[in-house]
C-alpha cells in the first residue's frame, strides 16, 4: 500500500514498518479497499491522509500517544488524526468533552478552543493514532477487522521498543486493551474512561490527564505540550 502513488509514508516510519507492507494481511487490506472504491463507496479519510498521524509526527519525535478507534464517518470530518476534525467542521461530542477537561484541568478559556483541528498537537509530538485508519461514509466501524488493527499494533510495538520513553493516554477499554503490549517499565501510561458522552462522566471528567501528562514529560526531560489549539 505504501507503494501506491497516492499513499505516502514518511521515511522514518517506513524504516520501522516497511516489512508490514509485504505481509498477507496488508495485501488483503489493500484488496478490500480497492474493491470498496470499485463499488463506488465513499471512504474516509482521503487516500492521501491514511497515514496522516504518522506523517505528522516523526517516529523519534513522538512523546505522547493518544489512541482512538475509527475515523469519523461523516462528510468532511476525518483527516487522519484521531479525535480531530478539519477547522470548518463542528466539534464532535468526544472532542467537546476533551476540550472541557483540558479547560478544567489547566485553566484555559473556551476561547482557546474555537476549532477541532489538532494538528498543533501532532506538530508538538503527540501521535494521534486511530486503531483503524479508514471507514465507509455513514457506516461507523465498517472497516474493523480488515487488517488495520494489525498494522497499528505494529506502530505501538515499535514505539514500545524504542529507547526513548513516551506517555500513552489510553481512554476507554478499547484503547486500554490495545495498549496492553506497552512496556510499562519504560513508558508512562495514563488510563481513563472514554470521553464520549456515554462515559465521560464515569471518570474522564476530572482525570486531569493533560496536567499529569505534562508533569510526566518533565520527568522524562521533554517539553510540555501546549494543549490549546
């Protein structure tokens, strides 16, 4: 897939992940996506943004990892960064709750969060990684079990093996299960319920992950993340 002209993976990540593209699961995934497009199905995000999370945050620059599940399936929303939407798109409910927790935790004004694009986080070393990197329009979770989960497991494994530690933010049981492979003797891991409206009041609100994350980054000799957008 990384060899398709429209799909590019940054060289440092390709160095880590190149063998994956020759494995049977990746061929099956590519065939599935080709067939979906041949059937005139609309796939999000755009093919050029499948690996946007990796391309936006170089391997050695990753200092925080936030794990999501699937891309948003509404028109114009997904652009390859978990929880993030394009600037002109209304805020999804989970992102609204993330912003509320940041404001409560760090004392920021609501004026600091007037759009939903999280590219500024990615540029600071926050890897915004979904478990599944594509979805069919208006069909949530439609591309689960097609191979993306294997690929993103490899991403987490490579980071877990990396000498330089980072902070993982695992929200909800899905992310926590996927993060079971993380070397907790080396990396810092914070867990909380998912920020969706169904679970945010069960402990995401008040988790203070953003101040805790910055404190842990200080312990690791890293600069704090400016969580404003």
